[in-house]
C-alpha cells in the first residue's frame, strides 16, 4: 500500500502528454534510420564570434570524467556498460570539440569518423535524444568555427538530426525538451533543406519560454546549474541567429537579462553557484562567464536579484547568506529536486563556510538517495524523515509546499508543510534575523505529539570545528571565524562527512548534528551564528 501511495503522489503531478508519450516510446518499434547522403549546408553570413564555454575532459587523447579515464580511439570506450550511465552520456556530448584544448582538426576528424563506425544509428546511449541534442549543437558550432566537418561527417550529422526529430522528449519535458528544441533550431539553420526543423524548433522554444520560466526569470526546475546551462543555450541561439543574419525574437534579449539577474542571486562571492537541488562544479559556466558572453553579444546585464523565486541572497560586510525559501522545483518534472526546504549556505568573505552536501552521481543507489535527502542539507529533520519524499534517482512523491514567505532587509522567514500528512498537521517555520555580525536563526515546529528533531549543519572542507559545551567554534586556517550557540539543551556531535563538489568526487569535511530527543510540539529552537 505504501508503494502504491508513493506512486500515486509521483504520477498525480504529471501532464497527460508525458504519460502518453512515455507509453508510446516504450512500446513502439525502434525506428529504422538509413544514413543520409549528399546533404548540403547553408553557408553562414558572418563568422561565429561568440566565446564558447565547454568543460574540458580530454587530455592526450583520453577522456577523463568522474575519475574514470578511457582511450578516445578505442571502439569499446563510447558505450562501455562497465562505466556509469552519466559517464557514457558525457563522452557522447563532444563538449571538448569547443573547449579550450589544443587538438588539431585532423585529430577530431579521425575521432568523429571512428565514433560513426562504433555507434550505428539508433543503437545505444549515443542515439538517445539528450546526448543527440548536445552533440548536434557541438558538431555544428565546431564546424562554424573551424570548417572541420567532412562531407561524410555532414551526412552523418544529418542522420543524427533525423533521429532526434523522431524522439523528442515530450515525456521528460523540462531541460531535456529545451535541449531538443535548441538542437532542432541549430539543425534547421545549418542544413539548407531543413527549414521545417528550424520552424519546429523555434515554435518549441517559444512555447518553453512561456511555460518553463517564472516571473523572476528562473527556470522552473530551480537548479542553479541547469538554469546556467539553459542561459548558455539561449546565448548560443542568439549567436547562431547573428551568424546566419536571422532576426531575433523580441523577448530573447530581455529573457537573457532576467535569467542572469536570477543566477546572480544564487552565486557565492567565490563566483560559483550555491548547491541547491542538483548542482555541482565543472558542468555549467559560472555567472561571470555568462555575463561576459552576454556583453559580447551586445546584451544588457542588470544587477543580481535579492529574491529569486524564493532563493534569498543577503550580503553583509563579512558574510553572504543564500537562503532557500523556494518550492522544491518543477511539479511535473522534479527529477533534479532535493528535499532541501529552508536550508541555507553561508560564505565568510570569499570563502564558503556552511555548505549543502552537493552531488557526485545520478546513479540510482544509496549515495544518490542520501545526497537528495533532507539530512544532507543545512536544515531540520523530524524523526529523520525527508521534508519531500524523494525516491529513486529522479523521483519525488509527496512534496513540501511553502505556505508563507516573508523577506525584508533584516529578516527572511518561511513555513513549509512537508512533515504534514493525512493524520497530522505539522509545520516547520524558519526565520533568519540578519545583523552585521550575527545571524539569529529560529526554527519553530508547530503541531501535536512528541518527535525527535535534528538540525544539520555542514562545513566546507577548509573549516575545522571545535566543541566546548554547547558552543561550536569554526576555524579557518587556525583563525576562529564564527561561533554557533543554541538556546536549549541538545546532544551536539561533530561528525565526519563528505562534500561532493563535482561528479565522482568526495572531499572529507565535518558536519554538526544537533539532536533534540522527544520534543513536545509546538516547540522552538533558537540558535546564533556569530561572525568574527
């Protein structure tokens, strides 16, 4: 019964089209796709003149990702079942074609030719629609910059575009559908006989811009990393239209400006993004890079927002706080959502101090489940439950809802109902009272009954903790930079943990677990973070 209930609460938010398309793709026969021949391309009017950001994963003809290395020219490399699915996705993107590495056109021509032989049409990971979408764009941009695609590779690229058009990801939607649409627009511009692909892609982009961005300019999945990737996509679509001298849709320039302002609110003083929902380093361009590319394209860049879809950025003289009072993400596609309601991150000057745990994998196993859990974030748990019912690698059943939010110059406050059920009404309220050297935090838990409450607080690996009675000193390079105190008796322990700043990477750090056993509700916990 519990599994049926979980499945019901997972499916009830989906669009009908997602269910229909998932069933269609699961049970239809695999399309047969003969290779295209003698395809002609449209010559661009201008050179591609925008900088390109791509992560670098290739060194000396070897692909390195998630601490796994393989020879690019070995046929078994491309879809080796012994490697994680995420690794196999990333090698299929061909990001390194446009990364800042010194490899010759001849090397890449040989590499792409070898790839075409090792990956027959519609077989394996390489022909799934998401890697198809990213690879199509990367091949086209590389050719616009270098002219490196041979006639045989151009024909094969056309085959890839046809394959994508047969498997648009209506069932997944969200950032996957956006990636499909972008690739269709690129294909429609690049191939001289494919104006229909261009129109289809542009109509889909227009629809997504209306459906997938909120009033703050944020993408509905509320992941800083995926928001940055989509901002980069829109900048590259603008660069493509400039390259082919095509008129730009009126809303694109304004959309980029709003998306950048949103992203600025989720950026720490170190220039990288806060770890809310699925977010990690080394995948998306940082905020400064995107602003630089936007200015290259003669687009305006405004100041960052203070409140971006419920993520609140507070800048004081000695610290920067980013608080999560947002919804968990897209209701019909919460695959990248975490149970992190009312968590926060804190920087001391340019140095991160209090951090959420981050992510290192998308595989469906215990580590992925833990990284999405409430206990992996700087917030409160009730009886060790998750505030939102995250399960599997990309599923959410019952989810926390923010029922009230208040933001002023010196106060951030919100309430969520994630611990409520049909049998009990429990609310978690958190307030951050903001002063120049002090953050006073109050957690209220409203309801009836007795429950174990636990506060978690994770610290950057460079920070060291010392416990003296009920006081926790935070040291950075042997200097005390902060002091945490609590107003009521608790079992406070400093525990070994890990911070996951990149896929495949785990760095030892320390966390605080503040345990309040058998608390009668309603109750309040007051604690201070004093900044020195």
